[in-house]
C-alpha cells in the first residue's frame, strides 16, 4: 500500500508503474493523471483518472474495454490474467464454477462478444457466480451504446476498488 503523498512526488515513469494496472492494460490513464498531482484524496485521483478516460474519446474507450479479460474465459483458464483480475475473479468464485456454470459463462461470453465486439465487464466484487450470470443474461438485451456506457461505469467501479486497495489517503 502507498500514500497519496508518496504518489505525489513520484517521477512520471514510477507513478505510471505504480498505478498502471488500475485501468486494465491501459497505463495511459495513469500517465494522464500524473500531470494533475498532487491529489487531495483517493476520490479525486479516481475522478481525474475517469475524466482522462472520458476525454480519451471512443476509440481509446473501446481499446480500454477490449483490454479487459472475459469472465472465466480463456485467459483465466490458462492462468494468464493480471494479478488484479485474478484476485477479483477468484473473489467472486469464478475459479470454482461447476462444469455447468463454466459452460454457461462460455456461451454467454461468446454471445456477448459476437453482439457487441468486446468482452462483458462487471465489477465482480460482492457478486456471486449466480448474480454474475444473471447480469450477463440481462445485459445481452442492451444496445451497443448502452453496453459501452455500462462497461465504462463498471470499469470506473473496478478502478475505484483497485485504488482503495492500493492507496491510503
């Protein structure tokens, strides 16, 4: 764990290294936030990072969405998730799926990817396998525009949780 004060004095490369995983495989978000140091609170740092995503435009937002792994997908099976994603998916019990749940998640991942062109994203902390599958099923009825916005909101939630785990005020 680090403090806001420690982050505030880091050179850019070190700052990006420390916070580059907050937004999955998207260190550009941390780099954009570095320019607005110091931060009065974790909430302010989070809002600055979210604003960088909003200001990045749709191409950058879609790239960020696509940087996220499928839930209980191929990367998880091969053990190739980031440490953050592994911890989050395991915490929701996705590493303990029954064969039926795993097959259902694979079907949902495929249907979702075919419809929207990017992976389903859900801040899984506090969810169960059942509630994840329920969310997945419900969101398949959304339009692409609704899902882009929903994915961004979920990414912002994930980022806040990761920041709270990493940074002391």
